[in-house]
C-alpha cells in the first residue's frame, strides 16, 4: 500500500513516521527520568536526615567527657606500655610471670602473699622481696625451706625478727635469683 502512494505523499508519510519515532523516544526518556526522580527523592531525603543525625552525634561526642576520658585512657595505656617495655628490656632473667609462678608453687596454704617486688641489679643478679602473712611459724619456715630446696633461687633470706611471733606473722623474704 505504501508503494501505491505518489512520491510526495511517501515523503510526508516518512517524515511523519520519523517525527512520531522521535516523539516516542523523547516521551520514553522523559518517563525514565520521572521514574528515576520519584525513586531518588526518598533516598535524598533520608540521606539528608542521616547526615544531620551524624553531625549532631559528632558534635555531642566532642562536647561530652567520654572523648576526653578516652584520650586520657589512651595516654595512660601508652605510658604504661612504655614502662613495661623498660622493665622487660632491663630484666634479663626469666619472664616475670615465670618468677611469680616459681614463688607461688612453693607457697603453703597457711601463708598468704601480699606483695612481690622484683628488682634487677646488673645483668647477673636479681633480687625478689616477698611480703606476706603466715598463720604459723611452722608454715613460714616450711615456705622458706621449699624455696631454698627448689634450686631456682641462690639465696633465701628470712630475718630472725620475722620469727618472733607464733601466729599471724608479718614477713618479708629476700630472695636472689639464679641466672
């Protein structure tokens, strides 16, 4: 039927067809943009609210004492780590936990240890001071003998004044480490 038309009408129909095709393409593009905008508007609105909430939370954290406390805690931790590193570098004997375990293994039930102080004198000697309370003189003497017989300590010194009482004896032992 298209071939039966004269040339002038064929050109008009072709132009009309091209025009309609462009109208459909433009219409589809507009519809796609409208759908895109309809979907994006809620996302933009929720993003704006979230941004405001986060900004408010950051401002609150900056003004609260929690961030200041966290800074203080972080500084304290770093200072403690530095001190521990110094202790570890100077102490060339066994690790500290091993020394404490060696002492606690030999502790009888009647003896309670209140403090252990470890000091390093040079690289070949280390002195440990053990403070505590013993329920009886016999318990304290057996503790000292166990430490001497363990072979892990070169000397175990118990002042005689610590044996003056029979019960609830406060004591301070001085123990030297074997390298």
